[in-house]
């Protein structure tokens, strides 16, 4: 089972790889159809309830529902007239009565008169296409009331872009993987309505890339293979394992990029539209290369000990060569990081400015994460290099590791923020250089080709030639030109027609004097015209402004009179427009100036004088062009950065924006510091084994609880304050935005009201003069204006292409209509949307002098997606950054306060834990008169009482010990004295009796007496040691030093092998040094005596370190202690020696116990003899527990 667990990742990788070669059939759409059908029936019931409520409502009452679903539409008709509506269909004609052909003739201005899709609906459920959307529609009738109720199914635009996205209604269980089509195709899954009618069928979309099960399983197999390789490296950590890991990673990298090459660029992650350069064809390829670079370095770091040993143990030449290779690897990795990061900034559409929150995407975060991994890889290599190249680093790296890591984080953050600022600015300069270069020659080549192709047909057009010469027909001629020749460019260009008769004079503007018509246009062509070709009648007008202009000059002779027809074509300058954005229509011919948007401002100068400008910057009217360098340059003026592109000749383009200063860079730097600290310091520490083991068991100390309480309360308060601040600022900016919208609306309302004073009816308001004034108003105020009649129908718009493409309904927003017409409000501001774009829509009524409602003006306002985000983003980022600093400060203050509060408690606990009755415990110095002060004073009093009690106890114990010792000594002295006395008496009798051998007996008796005297001497020595036992002070003692000295003293016999094995360099304990030395001398002496008669005695002295303690084992290969005597070993008076006093081991036990340790006997597993184990606590254990 353990073998399987070791290779579980390889097994998983192999299983997924095998599964990837099996063919997986696509998921059947039948189950999806049943799910959609169930949800559709639920939505039908909801819609039907609203339809019946609308049927039951009075005919003259406006139907309005609260919380009406957004995916539903309801129209109520009374006598074939739309009376109420909730939400709208994106169609231009919502009539339900078919018109006769005569209607088209009588009202030719209605191009959609015959296009009435709602007129063909019946009371059965139908699946119909209305504009870009598809609906399930049903009609309800009751008398003269007709209800058209619909549920949106999906939206399909003719072309998708960043603004227009095809999609399905998720409320009925559809997603982007499926299409709902007409239910008449065989082999499809049909969805039926609640009455059983087939509505639509479900089919899967054709995906450009097979990203199904097989490909996904291969990527999963690859992921498990990488995990297995790194897990093998983590477990083995040897040189051979390193070679295996590097080889496996290389093979996996080759497989990875083979799989990447099979992915088409349509996938965004691997699309060159996101990022591409000469070395990497996609952002995904670059990120995967970063990942493998990190894995290579991580593999080396896992085997760093083996690498360091191999390098340091190799010969000098090889050692220097390998160190040199390590240094080259670090340099190459640094160069790789710098080169790829610079390339990513220059060649991608990713924003790296962290102070611009709205521009941060998932790719921004992925990029910073990938480069943090590379920074960690660099740190791995530097660690290995320093370990082998810098001897001082090997000794002090643990002591200074945190300081070095923080320094590395600061350097990495400085580099990243500096690189983003420097290269970001260089990229901005390059983009503006290219853009201003395009702005210098703003021409539309497609239009020029079209103009040259149609000019012959235009001149020979019989309809135009017939009407030329009559000023009343100029509008008809212009309509002819627009519908027949220029219908495809109307969304992008304005067309004006002027026909000059002989001696006719015109006014170029309201305040100019009349001038000859022919001379006016000939001067324009002569001064600014560039003929498209040699024989062309069209000219490009080089006005050097922010729009593209062409003019066509044609001469038509009718009835012998020459008429000069001038056709002016100007691009629609919409760069500052707050109306419908051009991206909705994918206009390909937009002017390069349209790419200049907020916060940039641009101005064009011709011969030192400004010709056009846009934006908020106050450009000078005239400049001295000669003071600027040729080409592109930039300058810092006041609080703005100005970019200048001086073109050949006297033309100059200036672009400006507000200078960013140092604060945005500081914001990015602080975010990067925090991010890199978490990645480079926090993550490695988190995944260390000892930290992982400690995670499930956090200490719930009072200090920790106090810290958590203080920091949590402060952090929560700061977070709430930050949220409140951001909400207030956003609200304030929204209010300012609303004020701007109201000002725009008031300006439009005022202008329209001036034109409607003498108008009685709204149909009189729809005149050519009114429409021209409306177009001029839209152009001057840089907004789009829509005009609705009092019935809510669109009658005019400055952007007809938006409605022609059915992007917006020709029926007014029902909520706005209700507020203005029904409740008589002066304005209405509604939030509307086109596909994925949300915007504000402003409505205001237009009245005549008598208060009659003539029309409803509407302004779509899209400014909130540009200026608002740009202005709000740095402010929000600054607030977040500021409060983040506050939160970090709160954490530090909370920790400091909790430490201050719990310090007396910690000292009490520490003193109680270290309390030794043989020493006087110090008082805690805490003077505050509070609850802790009372506790400290009580503790100090307890210490004094304990000291007195300890002294009394010690005195009592000493008296008892002396009494016991005196009894023991008396016994020990009495035992040898009796035989000595008897022996001497016996010798005296022998001498008195004159025995001849008494002298021989004397020598034997003298030897016996000497032996007994030695016993008495040993007893006296033991008594002396016992006397000193309570008088020596405890100090710091190094066990390594003591044991080394004893090993040297005792290792002097040929028949005894003595070994001292230690696993630490230093082992400091708190003990009485002389007594502890005597303990080890006694134990080693016993071991020597146990093996001194053997031919080859072995004594092993082993010093080990365990958490919080040191362990000393003194083993021998003697006979050991019999089982029956082991319990008596440390008891006084017990000895197995003929000459022993029985006090040695008892005193050893007492000495070790006084040092808060323990001593015990066991049989040696290694040598088979005795094994005496002494355990002593580490001197710093208590302090470490508190830190």
C-alpha cells in the first residue's frame, strides 16, 4: 500500500492519459432540451399571469408592473393601437395592421411601412426573429384588447465585437454552447411549449477548437505528471533524483508545447491578439515557459544540500567551474526575466498599472504571479550560489534570513514597479507616435476607390441631370445620391450638396458676408485639394484637422446654362461624443483622431496656428514650431505631460494628458511589496513541514485571543470605513455625473423649446428645418439626440444606423414614457443596455407656448464608461492603499498592545514555570494601579511567602537529611569499627600470650585495617559531597564540553574502547556544574569498572537533542544489572560492589533531579550491557515557548 501511495500521481497521470485516447461522443442535446422545456414552461406561466392582468386592466389605464422580468416583453393594443408596453422589441415598426401598397406611396418617408413583423403573429405559440433577438411569442385577445407577450430566447448579431456579444437566455437553461433554431430540422432535440406546440430545436454550436474531454484529460494527465515529478524530487533530494527530475521536466515541457501548438489562436489565452513577439506566439506559451523555468530551479533547490556537498567536496578546478556555471545560470535567469517582462509590457494589451483598478484583469494577476515564481526561482539559485561561494553566508544565513528575504522583496518590488513605469511610458510614447503619424494624413482609401468608381455614373445620372438647376430639388438630389451611391458610408460620413448657379452668392456661416459660390469652392480646392487621380473630379481636402474631408466638383449644362455641383463629404468626428459608441457598428473608416479619448487631449497646428483640437487641455492658439525637435518628443509642462510630433513642413500634432506623478507608482510599489512578501516569504514558510504540522494546532493563549480581538475589531472597523469611503466617493462622482447629464439635457431641451414656440401639433414639429437644427445641435453638443412623438414613436435620430441595425427599439423606454407623459415629469433618467453595454438614457419633454407636448427628446449618455472610470479608479486605489497601510499598522499596534497587556501575565507564567525553590524568584516590576497591578502585587506577595516557606522547608530538609546522614554515617562507621576493634584485641592477646606468629598476623591485620579505613574515607567523601549538594549555585553548563573532558580523562586503557558521539555542536543546560560533572564521572567510572576485566571493553557516550531536552546515554558491553536489582539502583545503601558505599547513584539521582532532569537505567540495545540515560531540559526551552 505504501508503494502505491508513493506513485499515486504517476498512476493518476497514466490513467488520464489512457482515457484521453478513448473516443468520447458529444453529449446528447435531448437532456438539455428537456431541461430547457421545463424552465420554458415555468416562464410561460409567469408571462401568462402578466398577460391576463393586462387584459383585465381598464382600456385607458397604463399597464405597469413592478419587478417585471427583463427577459420578457409585453405589448397591449387597444383597437390596433399600442396603448401600453413593458420592455420593448428591437424593431422599427410595432404596428399590427398591415398597410396597403398605397401607404408606401403616400408616405415614402416610412421605409419600414411594409416591415411589420408583429402583424403576422397569431394566438398560437411561435418562435420568431425580431431584430437581432429571437422570442417565443404568444398573442392573447379579449374584445378590442390584444396582448403580445414574448420570452427572449437568444440574441444573434450580424457581427460580434467587444460591445456586441451573442448569447442565450440563461433563465430558460440555455448557455453559449447551444443554439435555438427552427424546429423543422431532422435529428435535433425539439423543445415544445406548454400546449405541446414545437417551438424550437436545440443544437450544439460548432466550436473552432475541440476543447472537449480528450484534450482536457491530456492536460490533467500532464498536471499529475508534473506533480509526480516534483513529489519525487521532494522525497529523494539527491543528485540522481535531480537528474531524473530535470530530464522528466524537459520531456514534459516538450509535450506541453506540442499540445500548445495544436491549440488555434482563437482561444484567448493562446491568442496573439493578447500577446505575441518573436520568441513566444501567445501569452499562454509564455506563462507555461515561466512555469517550467520555476520548476527547474525548484528542483535544484530541493537538492541544494546534495549540490552544495558535491561542489564543496570536488577539486578546486571543478568547484570553481561549477560555481561559475551557477553564476551564469543566475545571470541568464535575470536576463530572461528582464527581457520577457519588457516584451510583455510592449507587445501585449495587458495593463500592469495596479493603481488603475478597472484595468486589472485576470491576465494582469497571472502575469505578476508568474514573475513572482521567477523571482522565487532566482532566490533559489542565489541561495545555492551563496552557500558554495560565500563561506560567511553558510554560517550566518539562518540568523539573517528574514532580513535578506525582506531586502530581496524590496528589490523585486522596486524593479517591477520601475519597469512598469519606465516601459509603460515608452510604450505610450510609441503608440502616440504611430497614432499621431496616422493623424497627419487622415485618408480613407476604400472611400477614395469608391468615389473614383462612381463619379462617371454620378455625372451621367439622368435623374440628377433632370432636376439640376432648380433649388427646390436639391434635397431630392441629395436623397438620390445618398440612397443610390453613398448608402454604405452614411454611418461614417456627412454629405452636403451645393449647386452653384451663375453669379450666385452664398454665406459660409451665419456671420460671414456673401461670396461668389464658384469662387468659394475653387479657393478651397486650390488651397487644400489633392486630386485623387489625374482625371478625377474628387479631391482630398488636407485641412489638417481631426476629420477626413473630400469634395467632388461636377459641371452640368442644362438648357445651355452651366451649373456647378459641389459634393462635400466629411467624416463624423465622434471622438468626444457621449452618445452611441462607434464600436456598436464596427465602423472600419473611423478617423485616427477617434482613437484619442479621455484623458488625452489633441491639437493640430498648421504654420504655427491651431486648426483643430479636442479634449480638456488648454492648448495655445499659436506656437513657434521651430522650437521643437523634428520627430516625436515629450515635455513636462506644469501638471501635464505633452507629446509633440513635429511633421515635415510646418505641421505639428500635440497630445497632452495630466501627469501621474509619484503617487500612482507608490501605490503600485506598495501592492507589489505586499504581494511579493506573501509569495516569496509567506508561501515558502507556509509549506515547510514544521509549519504545516503546526497549522492544525494553533495556540489559543490569552495573548493570542487578546491580539485577535484587538486587531479584528480594528481591522473590521477600518474595512467598513474603507467601504464607506469608497461608496461615498462613488456616490459623489455619480452625483456629479448626473449633474453633467442634467446640464446636457437642459441644453438640448432649451434649444428644442426655442424652435417649438410657434408649433401647435407634433406633426408640424417634424419639418426639415427642425431636423437640420436637431442635427446641428447633436453636432455642436457632441451628443446623439433621438426625438419621439407623444405616442412614443421615434420620428428622428442623429444616429439612424443604430436603429436601422435594430440595436435599439424605435419605441421609447416605457418607464420614461410613463414618467413624462403619464405623471408629467420634467425629465427621466433610465439605465438601459445594448448587449453587454450599459448606459444612461436621458429623456425630457418638448412643449410649445401653450404647454402642449410636441415631442420627447432623448440623449444616450455613455460617458460613465470612460471618464468616470478613469477618474474614480486612481482615487479608489489610493483609498484602498491608504486603508491597507492602516490595517497593517492596526495589526502591529494590536500585537504591541496585546503584548503590553499580557506581559505581566507572561512573566508570571514564565517565573512559575522556571521556579526553583533553591533560588529566590525575582519580583515582577509593574507599577500600574489596575487589575493587572493587583494581580502582580498578589503574585509578588506569594513569591515572598513562598521564599520564606522554601527556606523553612530547606532548613527542615537539611536537618532531616543531616539526621539521616548522621544515622547512616554512624552505621557505616560502626560496621567497620567493630571488626577492627576485635582484630586489634585479638592481636593484643596473641602478643601477650607470646604466640610466635603474631607478627605474621599483624601484617594481615594491618592490611584489613587499611581496607576498613578506605571504606571510612569513602564514606567521609560521600558525606562531604552530600554536604556541598545544597550550597553550589546553578550556572550555564555545556554538556559537550563536560563529556569531551571526561572522555579524554577516562580514555587511557588499552582494553577499553571509549566513543563520544554527539549530534549537536553545543548543548547548554542550567545546572550545578561541579555536581553534574561528578554525576558523569560516577556513571563513567561504573561503566569502566564493569568492563575493565574484559579483553575488549566498549563504552559509548551519546549526546542527542530532542525538542526541549538533551539526552545523554552512557552504555557499556559489560554484564549489566540483574533484573531483580534494577529497582534498587538509585536507593541509598544499595550497592553491587564489595567496596561501594551505596550513595553514588543516589547522589547522582539527587543532582539530576535538582537540575529538573531525570535519570534511569535500561539494558543497552546496541552493546547489551548497562545503559544509564540522563535527561536534562534545554536552557532556552521556556523562552522559546513564549516566543
